[in-house]
């Protein structure tokens, strides 16, 4: 029996080493899984370049030339710099010290959110971080185009659309609707002043968008603007 002890001890030591190795491998795999998930989440979000706050047409000229455009060039994309400038003009921060934004709202409720719909997904504009936060992956511009009862296909030809969502729980329905209109006009004037085409719209699949983005009933998609370049 004495002669068997070393062999038994050796097997026991080997088993302990194997168990430790298995545990170590599991920890390594879990670590890589966490890193991969973090990278995936980060890759879905888009950090925008700092918005350019000068340039474009003088405001009076932009007002004089503003018009609705429904024919878009589907092959001409919008640069990230232009996306940043446009979303900043829509509802970005223009007074850093106070957090005030380009779009005035009743009693400074700041109840307006802008969602960017393009062929890759749906993104919430994070006005504090100047970034796009992905809320859905895939092309859902058809929801902006309309419903099965009424749809305008030119919306899908535009490379992107901005959907303005008002939180009626913050401001009440009347203020939320009016404030969405103010942000919409920011979009219209920016597009005219910077060579983009757009048209303000109310038609869209409101229920479909609410379900897609898991919005509460009090968060109401009010207006949308397809944006791009004219044909």
C-alpha cells in the first residue's frame, strides 16, 4: 500500500491541477465575453464630431429660400459632421454653462427628443454627449414613411429621417406639440441654410415607432423630417 501512495497522490494532484485549469479557462472565457459585449455595445453607438456653429446661409436668406422638398437623391449620403451639425441645430446644447438648448420649450421642460432613422438602425440623439445611441438595429424608415393605410415612399429614398418625440408627461399635450414644431423649424432652416433637402411631416406609424423604441404612452412621436440631398 505504501508503494501505491505516490501514484494516488500524483493522480490527486493532477486532478486538482485540471480543476484549477478548468476554472481558469472559464474565467478567461467570461472575461473575453464581457469585453466582446462591451465592444459590441460601444460599436453600436456613434460618437459625433463636435458641431460646427458657424457657416451656412444668413438667417434672413435661409428664411427667404426655405421650401419643402420631396425628391431625394438616395445615393448621396450625409457625412457624420453634417449629422452632428443638424442634430445640434435641432435640439442640441448651445449654452454649456446652463445646459440650455437651441430649441426653446415651455418653461424649459426640455421634453423633446430627436431620433435618427437610417438604413443601419434607429438612434437617440444624446444632446449632452453629442452622440447617437442605438435603440434598434436595421432599417425602419418604412415606419416613418407611414402605415399600411397611407404611406409616402419618397421618405424611404431619403438617406435618413429625424423623428421628434415629445414627452407629454413633462409638458402636457399642448406644449409638447408646440415645442415639437419649434424643433422642426430648426431642422427646416438648417437644411435650407446648409444645402440639404427636407420636408416636415406628421404622417408616420406612431404605434409602430412606440413599440419599436419601447416608448411609454406619454412619449408621442409628433413630427418627422426626411433629410438628404435633392435630386
